[in-house]
C-alpha cells in the first residue's frame, strides 16, 4: 500500500494575511492534522511566482483509509476553524489535492 500525499494550498490576499496564516499553522493546526492521522507535514511558503501570496501545507498519510478517516473525523472541525479565521470574504482561497506517492 502506498502513502498518500495531501496538499492544501492557501492563496492569500496580502503578505500580512500570509504571516497570520503561517502563525496559525505553526501554533497547532499542523499538529492537529498529524494527530488526526498524518505521519508527516511540511509548510511551504511559495516564493515563485511571488504574487499572489501562497502557502502550501503538505501532509503524508500512511494509506488512503487513514486519509479518509482523517477527512471524516477530524477535517470538518479543522476546516471550519480555518474558514472562520481566513474566510473567502477576506480574499482567501483554499484548494486541496490528494495523490499517491510512488
């Protein structure tokens, strides 16, 4: 069984929002995803292209079943918290991708 890569990309309206978002990720959000089943996590500040400001958070899950368990049990609350803090009305856009690590 292959590991699953789960990437969340946040496109942010300005640098101040990116700093706030990075602070939030480091203050516990990433740890909560790992506690929910990910085996590793990485925060990437996208430098090129420089605009708009973006951050990718990359997680690895040990299986598709572990990822699905995370999305059913843990993701709804974590996503709601993120949307409350960084809502679309403030120009924040989240995209999510999953893939199989070969």
